[in-house]
C-alpha cells in the first residue's frame, strides 16, 4: 500500500482495508481522482512485475479500451458505465475485464479486474495459480476447471499410452513363437501377403527343415530339443538382416523371407552357411547333439503372378528334394510345375 495522509475518514477506512481487498479482490486497483494509483492487489502487482511507487499513474500503465466515450479520469469517475475493458500498455495483447465503483467523498474509483477471455494467456505468461484469485471469483472456478481438465486429459493420455502399449505387446505376442522368440506362422503369412502386394521389390523364400531332430528329442527329451531349437533360432537370426522375416512355422520347420534378395548365388551362399553352422555340435546337459538342415528356396522372379500358397508349396517341394538327395543340402526351385 502506498503511503499518504488523508483528512477524509472514508479514505482512511479504505486504506485500512487494504489487506481485506488483497485477500478477496487480489486483482483490485484503487485510483485517486488525480489519476495516481493508491493501491493494487497482489496478483495485479505480480502481473505488473514490481510494486507501484507513489507516482504511479493509471493512464501510464493502462489503456481504457471500453467504454469509448471516456476521455478523461473525471469522465470515468462520473460515468454510469460500470463494465469496461482495460489493456496493459506494456503488453497490449493482454486485456482485463473490469468493474468499477466510484468511491464516496471523492476518494476515487475502485476497479475489480478479471482476465476474462485472456485467462489462458495470463496463466501461461505469469504462471498464475488458484492462489492468485479470490475463492469467490468466477476466474478461480474457470482455473479449477482448466486444471481439472488438464489433469483428466493427462490421465487419459497415460491410460491411452498404457492401453496402446498393452495392445502392441499383445499383438507382438500373437505374432511371436513363444519358445524361440522368432516370428510365427501368422506373422509369416502377413509378411508374405505384404510382399506379394509389392512385387517390384522381389524376395526370396527359404524353407529350412531340421534333419535328425527327432533323434534329439528321443534321446535327450523335450528339454534337449528346446535347447537345439534355441540354437537354431540364434543361427538364423545371425545369418539374416533385421528387415528379413525369420519364422518358426512348425516343430522343426523354419522359413526365411528375404526381402529384396533374389540373386540365386547369394541365396545359395546363405543357405550353405546356415547348413554348415547347424552341423556344429550342440552341447546339452553334458551330451552332444548333432543335427543338420535340408533347405529349399524359391524367388519371386520365378512367377508371373505371385501366389502365397504356390510360393510356400514350391519352397516345400525344393526342401523335400534336398532331403531325397541325402539331407544337409540346398535346392533351388527353378521350374514351375516340376
């Protein structure tokens, strides 16, 4: 509160009630008849950025935007218009709604300000909170609703994120072989359907059937078989690229979809590397397991019209040919209908 001596008792009373005004009208402004500001509420001082000195003048800080017929402070004091609009000269894009009351005995005018439609701009620029407004002010109610809405939206976003994460995990699980972590038959079907819809890219489809796997299960049990399958999965992942599809489609059957790879020499090298690595001994529970692989490959360039079932059938026929030739071999299917 600015210091000053007044002989009028009404001004002394208003002066003494400054703390009451601060609490219940934190955006109030008391302007004397000469245009100097006698008192400003704490929220208004927070917005102005510094306490007002004794020479602070209303017309140097505020622009009176409405009503338009007020040319001087005397006009304002004697105006019957109570509702008005004020803007800060320093921040003209921010405006207050205001209600004014002419004080008795020439004590000036008391304004009670409100951010009105500029509330969100005030909140973001000056970091105002509920504590900066009177509990009975409708602005406080609006701020409460804004904060409640923001909280609700925040919780809704978190919930949506959790649901989306759960959905993605469920979809990933639905497309994943639980033992090896490779993709499953459903994932392979999706990848093949996508590949045949984009024939310009081209692809190779390589089927891998394990040789002698039944013997592992018979001698070492399912635990030994699982250990072998995990090693097979590691080999297949290491011999392929991130963008390739590596799927377990049966107990000891796997299929590779190699996007953009149709060169037969390259595919033959990949298959032979896989066979060589799978023939390395695998240790389990102090015992040695021996397997191999029969592999059959077909490529998209072999077909005038791509058909998923035909591609899988031809890869399977090429794999069977590898088994007939003595296993541990790679065969490329090159002629339709052979």
